[in-house]
C-alpha cells in the first residue's frame, strides 16, 4: 500500500500521448502528474511544434541556448518521448502495438487525420477494445465546422470570450494565456478519468470527443447563462463584473489593487475607509442592485478617492475591515511570494541540459501526493526504454 501511495493514484495506467501544442499535452501532463506512465509520440528529428516556440529557451550548464523552449516545458513533464514516423507502415504498426498495451490514447489530429494511417478509433479498438481514446479537435467530430483546424485564439474568438474581454470602448481581447487550450485539456483529463471509472465497472472502453470551442463555450459560465436567460448580449466591462459592484481593479496613487465587494455590509465598510461613508445609506447605492443600475455614477467617485491614496495603506485598511481586496501582481511578484513557496508551486527538475524551474501541480492529495518523476524529455530520448517496458523489445 505504501508503495502505491508513492507512485500516485494513476500508477499502472499507460497513456499513449499522440497530441502536441497545448490542449492535449497539458491534459496528459496532468495524468502523468497523477502517476500514469505517459509516452509521448513525436516526429523523428522534429518533435512537438512547441519545442521551437521561443524565446526563452533552456540553457545548458555553460549558459548556451539549447533550442528547447520554455513553452514546451510547460506541458510535458512526467512523460517519456518516443520518436516514430507514423506515416510509414512500420511506424503505424509500432503505434498499434503500443496502443494494444495502453489504457488511454489522447490525440489532437484534424478530423480524419489518423484514419489514413489506420490509427483512428475504430482501427485501434480492433486491437484493444478496452482502450479509452480521446480526440481533441477545434470544433469536434461533428457539425458543419468539424473539418476546420483548431487554434486557441480562434476558439476564444468563435466561442465568445473575446467579446467579453477588454475595455468597454476597446477591441475584443484574448486572454493572456492559451486558456481555451488549457481548459479543453482539463475537460479531456476529467473525461478520461470518468471513462476509466466506467471501464472498471463494465469493462468497456470508449471514444471521447472534446472540442476547443465547446470547452470554451462551457466556461462562459454566468455570462453565458445571463445571455440565455435575458436574450441581452453582454458588453465588455474591462475589469468590472456584470452582477456585482464594486468588483474590479482600481488605481491607487502608486499602483493597482482589486476591490471585490460581495455584499452591502462590505460596501458600507469600504465606503468608510475611502471617505465616502454617506454612500452606504444613499438609496442609489445602498444595495447591490442599485449599485449595478448606477454604476456609471458610482465608479468615478470611487476612482477619485482611491487615486489619491497609497496602495498598501488601502490594502491594510480593507483587510483589517474584512473587505475583500487584493494585489495585482506581476509574475516576478507572484513567484517570489511566500504563499507560492508554501504551496510548492515552483518545482525544480533535472532536465537533460540543466536544472529547470517549472510551475507545480496545484492539487494536494493527502494520501497519494503528486511526484515529479520525469523532466520534459528530449525528442525520442526514451524510445528504446519504452519499447522494452511496454513491448518487451530489446
């Protein structure tokens, strides 16, 4: 039992990772963090496209750039890399042999992209009926757009999140990271785990169809349901909230901070701190629904008061009064914080070229803690070892 705890909750599960870029790799990295044996299939001499998506690049011990990008490191730890040319008959046969041993296969080829190599779900199911085969595409396996390629930016645009992001009078704005890819990867990982549970109960494998655009639409959350209930198209509000006021970023004299007033009593204490105590009893602002109605008049008054005050003094006063508030950190401040250190959100791993720092897994298991076993591998570095472990070759 103790050994199983050390290996992780997915110890013994074999994952064949035929994905690249971000959605699929982030999903399979999560499975690897949970203890699965993840084998990443890559093109010989080329590898995952993101290996070259820099700068910055990993530097060797002498400080020289190696050509391995930081972007690639972000989603490929706890994996082993096998270099296979699937366009050849021998390569396709190798994939089938590996798939026969796998519990899970994750791929993000365009619709029908693997069928021409005999590696689509129907073909793989013939050699392994119990396999869980997860396909990640831009628009899914069905629908009029199924044939179109999928990119994070296009998913953010098509799925509506860009229409909600940015300043009211500005252009639609993408989120600062590939959030459509990342969330699609999260949905894929949870779907795979659910399918594993189903297989345990029934012995049945299955095909999972996950799309970037579907995933992005799913996490429109309150703004999506606001529209479905009202029929009114939401507007961009910058850092403002559609249903709570004041709940946004404000500028102090020496920087920015967040105010997240969630109820009327918090609003009263907030107003007292910034010298607008009378507003708490003003019928135009005393309740959240009135603050929403009168947002355009209220926010400039708050901005004027906070703009003349020091950021740290404001934060200290609001925290003392239990008014929700917070810093707007840059990444240097994030990764230097005591909280990040306490939570283990930066980890160091020995990469083939040098020690590298990576973002830690946020999940804290009490019995089966996440282990960082493999640094993001070089392309094809583990081919011989995997063929021996999985197929008994060599």
